[in-house]
């Protein structure tokens, strides 16, 4: 079996100028990064339809959400549709850690895959630098006399790598020492702002509203108080232009912005999505991890901020993954086991019910098929999903590319073209912070109640009394592996509580972060990270052992 990089290397991509022409974008509206990557500098006049691809809670058995997203778009193109992708940029943390790349797989990939998974066009480096410029200016302000009387600094540095040693550090040793720490770039507020800003003016405004800490009287201080927003915007002005690449089959793909969904809001940039919608009749986008995280944040945060409404939602699942959720060890998920499937499938059913009952959106279940899947297992899922107003369609895009996604594409386009409903939400902005968190926990996760630690309860009281926090959405940081906040509770757990241990006000991103369970904003590397097993084949100048 060929590896992803061998498959990608066997196919000659189109010049990016030819890809752009499929969308009606002329060369004058491109900033080229070599032959196969470009920044797009204008928008079109179309108003396309949007489909969101999400998934069950991830398992070691695999789901393939990005692969299905790409295969779905290629399937639409094969069916004669004017289609475009809008995906996130991968973080170097997971690339060198445990997850690997984020450009799809098999014959459903975006290319140049190795460059997308590594430095790409430098967007994440620009975000890291803008974030850390603010930290540098804060500490310099304190060193130079501290005119603002900064007493407590809450803004943290960031880095686009997994490095647990940076979670807590001591900075300024020898002159104005204080505790500090790093978050991963994908979890930084600057990343969230980058992806939620509508234009450069909105970007600058939001950057200026980042809370940097408090003064001696407890008053909040902002990035604009030390006049950092102008320089931060200048650092981001080129990165802010969306990146255009392509699939192996030449379907246009915007890849731009990369917040995690477990510790951030998990969606690509509004600018890229809206640019894609302005050039294509159909746009396929995705949200990180399972529907309890990425889809919830896409629908409750990004769609509300950006004025977006998907016309259909695809929930990706594998029979292997569902059997793993039913208690079968990973090595045994390849064997037929309907009883294990029945135990694990309620995870899929919960996600489907959320889409159809809570958000009132059309839903299709895409089974990313493996050769070991039996007809009996497939028929069981088809019957049960039909009870929940969702049709099951098999996708074989890893092996067949767009040809393996044509049936899924046909079903999705049919639902999108006939959709005329109105999306609903689990909470309204006028509710209090605790009510919003409780509504998500109960309606989306299926929790019994929400518990606050003493620290979180004190923070909740302060934020609830802050008029600037009223009317903001909430962004819950939670493990991706479970509907609960305990990664070991697989399937569809019941009678569980969600524990909030910290609340953070992101004034620039304009949402409240609720940190639950054991989730951390700076991941660590595993015992044997992916960085250990990668190498360069100097004869072919290709990277091996990475993706």
C-alpha cells in the first residue's frame, strides 16, 4: 500500500494560477508562493452554499474527517459542481507530536501536503510573533517605569510546538521577576482573533481589546493601553490574506487559520470561508474533533460572528471507531462485532441528534468505509440513523478520491439545495455565562449538571458582574475523546457532571473560555513523538515517516 506522501508525489499538481482560474480568480489577484501556493487578495460576487463536515469523538481507530471533507469536495467536482474547500492550517505541535499531518490522506489530500503540514506560508509564525510582541511590550512597559501601574499580567506567551516545560516559567529574572507561561499558538487569543476578524480594521480593533492584566486598583488593562495593536496588525497583515492550494484532483482549497477545537474554537478563518463562498457555488468546510467541540463552536461562535448558516452537516464516523467506543481494543476493531457496534454507536447518535434536534439542520452520516466493514454492521447504522432523520452514505475516498465521494456529494447537494429552514442554537446571547455553559453541557454533551471549582466560581462572579462580558458566547475547553470531561468515558456516557476549573475573558476574541476537566492549553509530547521517526530521503528530497 502506498503512503500518503508517495501518492501525493505520484500526481502532478496544477499550477496555482490554473486552480485560481477555476474560481474566476485572475493572476493579478494572487500573491504567489512558488508554483502551488498563493494568497488571494480579492473576493468574488457569488453567495455560495456552505456544508459543515464534523465527526464522532475521535478514537485511535481513526475517523478521517479531513479526508472525507476533501473527498466530498472532489466528489462534487466530479458531479459537475463549482466547489471549493475551506480548511484549517495544521499546527506544528501535533505534526511533531502524536496526530501527524492535517492534509487528508490517500487519494483525498490537499497539496503540497508536506509544505502545508510544515511552515506553509508562515501564517502561524506571524501569529506567534504578534502574540509575543505584545508580551515583550508588556514586560518592557513594566521595566521602563510601569506608568500604567500593571500589577498582574494575564496575557501569556505562545509557541507553535508541544512543550510542557513552558506551561509555567519564571521570566524577567534579575530585574522584574514574575510568573508566566506559554500556551500553544493554536490556543492563543491572537489565533482566535485572527480567525474571527472580518477585515483588517476589525482585526486591529480586536487586538487592541486583548486584556493584558490589571493595575494596582484591579482595573483591567488592554493591549491598546500600551499601543501594541498597530504593530501587531502590521505583523499579521500578509498572513491575514487567505491561502489557496488544491486537492490532488485540482479542486480549489482555501487553507487558513488553525485554532484547536479542544482548547480553542476549532474553525478556519471567517475571511477564508467568506472568500470561498464568494467564488464557489458550494463550499465544504470542517470543524475540529467531534461535533460536541468543533461543530458546536462553529455553529454557536463562528456562524454567529460571521453571519454564516450551513445548509447541511455531515457527521463522519468509522465502524472501527464506533466499535472502539463500545469497548473493543483497537487491534480487534477490524473484526465483525455488531454487539460492540451497538454499544459504541450511541456516540454517533448523540451527535446526529444534536445537529437535527438542537440546531435543526439537515444531517448526513458519512461512513468512512474500510474493507472489513460488514453489511450487517452498515445496515444497523442505516436503520438507526434513519430514526434520527439522518441518512447514512458510504464514502471510499481514501482509496478512490472523488469517485469514492460522488454518492455522498449527490446526497449532500440535494439536501443543501432543498434546505430552507432556520438554524437554532442551544443558548441565546442574552443568557448569563453560567446558563450558556449549562445549556451546552446538558443539551450538547448530555451532562447532568455543571460543577465549578472555588477558583472558577469566584471568576464566574467577577465576569458575570462585568458589563463587557454580557452577550458574549462561551468557548468550552474540553477533552476531545469523550462527550464528558473525562477522556476515559467513551460512547455516550450518562449521569456525569462537567467540572469547570477556570474561566477566562477573551475580550479581543469576544468570548468567554471555560476550561474543564484536565484539559491543558499547552500540550506535551508523547513518549515517542512523531519527531523521532521522521527523516529526509536526500535522493528524492522527500520527507518520510511523518504523515
